[in-house]
C-alpha cells in the first residue's frame, strides 16, 4: 500500500514538473535514504550511470549540495544513488539536478540551450575561479635567525683566529719556559675554538640559506565533503606544502 502511494506521488511530481518546466535541468521528486527519485529520464537525454549535481535554490542563488548517479532509468524519470554530499547538507524534495556533462560542456564553450540554471551555475563557477583570496606569506624569522647566527659565529671565529696569531707571536718572543708554556697553551686553545666556530658558522649559514629558499607559502583551504554511503567525512582535495 505504501509503495503504491509513493508511486502515485512520484507520477504526480513527474507530470507537474514536466508541465511547469521545459529546461535542461530537473528536480528531486522523492528521497528515500540514499536513493533519490528525479524527473529526468531518457526523454530529457539522461543516461544510465551518469552523474548529476544537486543544487539548492537559496534566495535565487544556487548552492551546491552534492552528486548523485543514475542507477535506474525510465522515459520521464530516474532513480539515483547519492555519491557524495557537502558537509552539513542534505538532498531534499524540489532541489534542482543538473547533468554534470552539461556543466562541463558549457564550461568548454558550448551553448546552454537558454537554460538559466546552467548559465547561473557557469557564472558562479567562473566567479569562484577568478576570485583570488589575499595571501600572507609566513614569517621566516627562524631562517633569518639561523643565518645571522652563522654569520656571527664566522666573525667570532675570525676574531679568535686573530687572537691565536697574537698569542703565537708572544710565544715566540717569550724568554722564559713558563711564558712559552702559557702562550703555547693559549694558542692551541684559541686555534681549537676557531675551528669549532668555523664549523658552526658554515652549518648555520647553510641551514639558514636552505630555510630561506624553502617554499613555505600558505596552502589553500582544504574543502571537506561528506558521504552518506560510508557515513564518514573525507578530504576531497589535499594540498600540502613545506
């Protein structure tokens, strides 16, 4: 009894929407879980296993809801399965459905057959593609700090080397054994410090240069889609940067 009632409602919606609309897009007639009944069929050019986009009309603007795929086809209607949904969205009766192939064809420059819905979708997608959000580069304070530390260590190494040379000159001029031993130890200590400082300076400058040249521009927002088929959110696009 319930199925017969649903069939009657489905036929009523098919006849109603076929009378009020002659556009290329269609409408959602009935929603049963993940199965969606739409008023597009073979008479309107629909094909089996084709993907349709579902849009919600909000104050004259079309808001993308999700995708459905045709699994059963009739002359003036079809049954579709939900492929994916936008996070927080649900497909409801009277939502508009548009064939993905028509959107792609319009994007490639083909005629839209005077379908205002297709023209609106195309204009909104072009606007979204042309919009470039402001970009703020990340601070490279760590890179500059590492680089400047390496340079500072290099200057310190040069100064330590100069002091070692002065200590060696005093060692050569010393006339006593105690003086020679004192300046000899000082020269060795300053030479050892100079070598350590030179190594640290080279490492700091190299690491700082690498950090400065690494591309760490901010990545785009990661859109999240939602699927009723697996009842779990998933990332539809993932972009990563160092």
